[in-house]
C-alpha cells in the first residue's frame, strides 16, 4: 500500500448516522474542507475495545473542536447497525449517545483506499488519520485490533501539526520548538 502521509486524502462518500442515532445523512471528504479532520476506523459495532475509544473521543470532542477539528468514526457496519448500537443501553453492550457521527463503509472501499482493510476478515484495522484543512493527510497510525488508541496522543499530534514548528518527542503546547 502506498503511503498516505503528505498526500491528498482519498476522497470518500459514505452514509452516516448522527451521534444521537436519529438522523441518516451522506458524508464526504469535501464536507470538512477548511477544517481538520480526525478520521478513524474501527473493526465492528457491538464489540469490546471499540466503544472505549468511541466514547473516550466523544467525552473530549470539545477539545478537538477548539482546534478547528471534526471527528468521524468509520466501520464496515451498516448505518442501521450504528443506529442500533447508539440506541442500545451501555449495560446491554451498547454505545449510547456520542457527539460526532459514525459512517458506514459497508462496501469496504474507504477502508481499502486508506489501507486499513483486513481483506480475509472483511474488517478494518484500527487506523487513525489526521487530515488538514486542505485535504492532505498529515498523520496516520494503524495498528492491531486488540489495543485502543490514545485520545491524549491524538490531540498532542494535532496540536503539534497546527503549531507550525519542529516538535521534539513528547512536545506539548507551550513548550519550545526545536531550533534549526
């Protein structure tokens, strides 16, 4: 698979459901022009690690939006599965209301184009991409199914990308950039 970082993000158009599980709509890359987009893939609805990530990001959505960033979660499940998961009680394995949409990549085209599809299983790896306001992929991380991602690290990288400087290891906003 060709690297995506530094290149135009693959275009996409998917059906999605609102975070409250009430409204279906189409979502595309062009909807995020002029904003940062944190696009993340997860394997399946009604699973175990996925809701911890999705809920964890939702709890901190205000921090993403303060950075002019929107979030979009994607799996190969249908929009109807997403809706059912949002409407299922947490105690019954549900997700509950979240503060950003979930998109359906039921055709697996978007997962394929972003290089995260496990073809033999028909599901996506945990892939996360930060796309800048001009539609260029600036960051990607893809890893195994059994480890959730870090909201702190995603926010730190987003802030680093927006800072415009050279950010050393473990850099945080307010710290010095590297001088060349």
